[in-house]
């Protein structure tokens, strides 16, 4: 018999002896886990990776750094745009002002949802019908010119006629985009400004226009001078909102 066979038999005898001793000491075999017992998924993640506690901290710091860099770049871009006087920069300025100041049309969105889904969206507060209020929203506009109203607002006239001093200058009441600058029938040299929230201001009977169409202007920028006539100097002013003309005296400040 080979020596290695003797060694195998000897090890088997030792193992049997140990098992018999375990039974004699009253240790139940069930106390030893079976080698084929399945390991539950909740005990070991076979495909998982251990992460150091500092990993989450580093990840948060990296995200914060990226957000900070992006914020600085956006601020620098916006500042550069508003310091530039190029036509492209004016277009971007108009887009930014429109995006920031124009109210979202929740009523139109609500109507579309109701046509498609019925009243299922009524549980959302933004789509719920609201009671009408009499609170008037303050619209900030500067005084474009000093003068006295000699012809008040009329639906047919669509504006007012203001008597001013000779060679009075007219300035923009608020920032906006010049959508018209030139001759308009019945009003002479006219400037129409489209403001960021959809409002329009009209100024007629001007001369020496200092703006042109598709030009972005800021509040109090010079538009032109009032035309001098035999009976005095007058300027036509109109205010349009939501597609209809209303009395500009209710929104634009004037003083003699």
C-alpha cells in the first residue's frame, strides 16, 4: 500500500473520531450550517462594491463645484450681453427680458388639458378656477414727457393728445423692442415699443427720431422730439395691452 493511501485513511479516521466526539457531547448536527445552504440576497451583494464614507462627501463637493462654475459662466455671459450694443446682443437681451418678465399662460394650458383630459386636472391648484379679484397689478413706467392732456382717451382715437413745451424730448417709459419707427398715417413720425410683458406704447407727432426698427432700448432712452405746430407742440400717446387699447393715463405718469 502506498504511503499517500495510508495518509488518506488516517485523516478519515481522525474525522470520524471528531464527529463521534461531537455527538457524545450533545451537540446537535443542526447547529452546523450546511455547506450547500443558500445565501440570501439580503445578506451578501455579490455584485456590489464597498464605498468609503468619504466618497459621498467628494461627490457632493464635485457637484457643488460644477454648479458654481456654471453659475459664474452664466453670470459672465449675461453681463457681457447687456454691456454690448450689437444687434445680436439686443436680440438676446429681448429674449432674456421676455423669458424673465412674461407671465406663463396657465389659462391656455388649462384649456388644452380640459379639452384633452376633461376635469381630471382640477385637483391641481394652478388649474383650479379662481375667484375674480379687483386687485390691480402695478405696472412700473417712467414719465416719457411732461405735458397736459388736451384730448382724453377715446376708443376711436385709441390714445390721448398731450400738449408739451416747445421742442420737448420724448423718452421710453420702459425697456422694450422698437417694432415700428417711421411714418404712420394720421400720426406722422411714430415710434411703437413692444415691452417684455406684451405691452405696447405708441408715440406720434414726433420729429428727429433717435431710434430705429428692431432696436432694443432701455427705460428713459431718447425716442425723439415733439413736432412744433402753429397751435403748440403736441404728442400722441397710446397704450396697448392684450390686443386692445386702453387709457394710457391709468398706467403712464404725466405732469405739467
